[in-house]
């Protein structure tokens, strides 16, 4: 065994690295965290995390109410989220960003009426989670199953379909599946949902296997991406050893091979990869470790020869070189001497350097520093809490500034840290925010006895409970994982202590809102407010830092007994200003809509003399009140209730009775209406008698008499109510 080639793309992918980092952070915060299913396909790594307090469970039923729960990178279906919310669980969601995208595509397929076909292992947790977001999904393991399914079910092939792939599938299956779908389906859309890190790992494994006599594939036996790596290597190499840890390495079986390649699945931490490499180092005499991606087919010139060529080239023509040395370099460009000096300069620990991103792998970002050293930054230092992939956050060609952590002059490498440099800059930003009294934003990450901890620009800011903005007895936990604004009130860099105040932000905002309201307030102006408290005479409404009162008479056009009949504390209302007093800081508000004034509606429908059907709403000693239209009542005086004398209105009427009345009077100024039932039961008044002219030639005497008309039988036939004139003669 003379040469060992190691794939640069082996080991943790970004999603698994983020899940492990999230598990470690959650365990540091909570002490005990329940993981729903195995966090990754690596028993040794799971055992390490379980020793720290992680508890692996297989179902939601095994999780206690309110417990912290970690969701692995494979993702879960909506039913799991609903069950955890029902238990009041604190969820740490480590779902891979690529998997979350597949979930969205699966959900949208159902919304668009498309049947979902998932290409992958139906028993794999990722595939089960994806199917949970779809309606009646179908899964296929390979291209043969896909073609057989579409060929045997013409109805399915003719319906709208969507084809999605497990993120660890191979590019060959992706390409062939699309060809099959195009052949048999009339309406099928497909998406390349294979993880880019998986594609890079598989391509490098194939290239490495074609150059080696034997291949060592490290990964869990139940890991889909590790099995795919082993299968791919077997296509190019006759001797493939698939193992989960260094303990399984059979060194005797590898001694006969000259060139051995090593690659690892996405669930393999860097330490296991190093253990395998170290074990192989111990049993070989000569080893040459190279990167698979940088190996070249033709032998490269020796570094010393290249240096000689590089130095001697300008010496061939000394005068020209001198002229170039005297001529100034173009603006923004470096001269050859400067470039040469940069390439050989020494880099020291703690130094701040700037470089260009040259390559991105699932575990690290390679930075070209313009020197003889190659810089490396761990991928974790670029990842955020939103589940974004490293490809979304940084790209080849981007300029990166970082701090030097460790220099290895022998290997020509420099370990860099972006977070360490960011921390230095962030301290400066926080100090400036404290001095300038400016607002900063952060995420609440912890709760303790004295208050909460807010993460601001990667720094821990302590906010005392009295400055959290919550009431004295409120639970601080309600602020966890929320984005908040705060002022930095104290910075002690030697003690690495930062103190902030959320309450100060709210207080200043409230003062500014109050001043703005009093500057802009005017009668009739409308506000959107919240009911803060109720009294017997009205409701107090917060219109943005200032409380105004809505009198009970202004809450409704209808008759109400108390404000609680209309509004409750916490209700949001649209109110308008009726009156205000700047000196006394008092505001009178209205809630009734003027356009719904019932008096205006009454006046448009009725006038004096009209007959209306009304409902008796209240009985008094002097009469009864009746509702004519909602919001307008009229009075039926006791003398107008019946055409006979009564002692009390309840002798004739009862609350709730519907009666017909005549409108006898309307007072528009006082909004009062007089009604009468009696007016409808009295006979119509007799017509006025026409006066006859007096006869001057003969005086006449007048008499009032009741004249009966006598019939032939001598009986009265009727009453004639009129006055008759007669002559004395």
C-alpha cells in the first residue's frame, strides 16, 4: 500500500453538520433534549450526543408534554408538527433546507391538483416526511418500478403528475426517470431535488474509484447516500470496502493494493474519517496523501523548477525589466514585484486576511489568499439559523475577510475563522450602539432567573426581567425565539458582559407616539385603537400611546345598559375624535357610525300622521315607550293608550307587545316622538255644518233638540246628532 487518495467532498454535509450543531446547542441550553428518530445514520455520533443528554424516541407519544424536541435534518410531515404543538413542545427544527424545499413542492402539488410520485426508499424517514405533505402520494424505488407503474396505469400517466427525488438519489436515476416520465406521461413536471453536496460527493467518488485499486467507503449501513456511494464505486473499482468506523477496517486486506481511495457519506464526522486515515498510516511504509480533486493525470513540474522559471524569466532582458520596474503600475493593479512579495510573505496567527473564494465543499470553503498558503474556513461559520444552504450564502468569486487561526507552513495551509473576525467587529458595533444610544435587533435565545439572553450579532446580551417589557409576574419564556429590539445600556468588554433594555425601546416609542398624536389630533380624525378598560360610564381606548374615552352613549345607536354589552377589553375599534383638551390631556371619542344614525333613517321614513307598527320596550307610570325603528323610541302617553280612562299602562300593554300607533308629533330638535293608540280607535270627526244666512224680515228663535225619526210602527229608528232650526210658528 503506497498511495492513499482522500476525497475532499467526504464527511458531513451542510444539513447534517447543522443538525449536529443544533443538537449540541440545544443540549447546552436545556440539558435534556428529545430527538424524534435517529438524528443521523451514524451510531457512534448518536452515542456521543446521547451521552450529553439527548434522548432518541421513535414516536411523539414517548415525548413528555412541554419537553424540548429536536427534529432531524430528514424533516417531518405536518401531522408531527401538529402533535408536538398539541403537547406544547419546544421545537428545535433542524430540517435541511433542501428537504424543506421538497416539502414545499410536495404541498404545492396537492394545491395544484397534481398527483405526487416520490423517487426513493419508501421506508427512509426523508421520503416518509415528504409523503406527509402530499395527497395520496406514490413512491418508487428505482427506474424499473417507475416505468412499470406508468405503463400499467394509463389513467395515472394521463393525469397531472409531479416527480420529486430523494435528496440523496443519484444523477443517473434522475436523468433516466425524466426520460421515462417524458415517454409515458402527458402532464408531468419534475424537479431536480438532489442535494448539490451529494452530487459533488458522488462525482468525486466515481472519479476516485476509476483511479484506485481499492476503495474504502465510510458510512452507516442504513444510510442511503453512503450505500449509493458504495454502489457507484463498485461500478469503477473491483475492490470496495464498506465500513462504519475505523474498528471495521481490515488493513491486511488492503496491503496488497498500491493505490487506495477513501470517501465518506454525509453522516460521517471528520474525526471518524481521520481515524481511518490514521489507522492506514500506521501499517504502511510509504504514503502519499493527495486530494482527489487536485490530482492531475500528467506529473506536475517540481515547485523548485517553477520558482526558477518564474524568477529567471524577467532576467532574460535586464533593460526591459528595469524599465518595467520604473514604470508605475496601473491604478488598482499590483506590479510583478508586489505580486512576488505577496506570494512569499509570512502569515501570522491572529492576523486579518482577505481572499477570494476558490472552492466550496460540504465541509469547508477554500479561500485564495494570493500567497503560497491556501486558506480554509469551516462551512458552519457561514450557516445561519434560517436553514439556508452554504451555496445560498456564499459563491465562488466572493471576497471574504477572516482571522488567521492556525498556520501550517509544512502543508501550506491556513485555518481561518470568519466568526472570530465578525465577533471583533460586532463588539465594536455594540459599543458604538451603547455610546450613540441606537437601537439594535436580536433573537431571544435563553431564559434564566434574572431575565433573558438576546443574541445580537453573535454576542450574548443580558436583559434583566425588569427591562424585558413584560409585566412583573409574566413568564419570560414567551419571548423565546422572538426577534426583539433593544438598547445597549452597558458594555464591559474585559468581563465580556453586555446588558440591554427592551423596555426602554417601548417607552421611547410610546413617548414619540404620544407626542405625535397630540401634535396631529383634530376633531373628526379617525384612529384604530384597542380597548384597555371598561367602566360603568364608558370604555377607555388606546389610540397609539394615548387613552381616549368612548362614553356609553357613543358606543351604540341602540339602547344598552353597560359598555360590556358592546365591547370587551382587548377589542380593536375604529374610533373618531369628538372633542379633546390638550391641557388636561383628555380625549372624547366616538364609536357610532354617523352614517348609521337611526334618527335620520326615521325622519326619511315617517312624518306626523303616519301609522307605524311599534314594539313596547318600557312601561312607566305616565305612559309607555315604543321602538319605532332600531334606535328611535316614541312615547305613548297614558291618555293615548285607550279610549277610556286607565290607571296604569300595564292594564292594557305588556313589554314586547307589537301595536299599531299614529305619529301625532315630532320634535326634531330634541329627537322626541309622540305616539297614540287612541287616535286609531276614535271615530272620524263630524263634518262642519254650513251656516245659513239670517232672515231679516222675520226673527227666529233657536233651540237645541234631539230629534227622533218615528217610523210607522212608532219606534225609534236612529240617532241624528245635529242641531235643527225651526220657526216659532
